[in-house]
C-alpha cells in the first residue's frame, strides 16, 4: 500500500488489542470520533461462543486521523484514556497499531 501524499499513514484503520469483552462499538466510536470521522468499528466475535475476541478495528474516512491517533506523544494519552475508561483488560496487554 502506498503512503498518501502529506501523511505518514498507509491505512485508514487502527487495530486496538487487549479490549475487555464488554467494550462496545459505541464506546469506541464515541472516543475515536475526536480524531476524525469514523466510518465503522469492528469488534470480531468468536463464531462458536459469540463472545468478543478482545480486539477490534476503528476505520476512519481519511489517513490523517490515523496519524493523530498513532503519533508517539498522543499514543500514550490514547492508551491511558482507554485504560482509565475501563476498556482494556490490563494495561500491560493493551495495544494500538495502524
């Protein structure tokens, strides 16, 4: 995938790992909307048990929000805020990638 002009991102989506199974799409949508327009939130479920698998994806309509979310200084704040909002299972297991 090619990097878009004027940005560092190659994708419009971020991966969020270590989420609690009780974390909802609405909660993530509300939080990540501060960085840009969110097209969708995907929280995969186990096919057998129908339980969430503890990770998800947030897709934006542009590349810039991904750069904002994953910038080094802001990344610490994002992980901290999500952990404090009780969305992560454990602070050592949370992850966020583009």
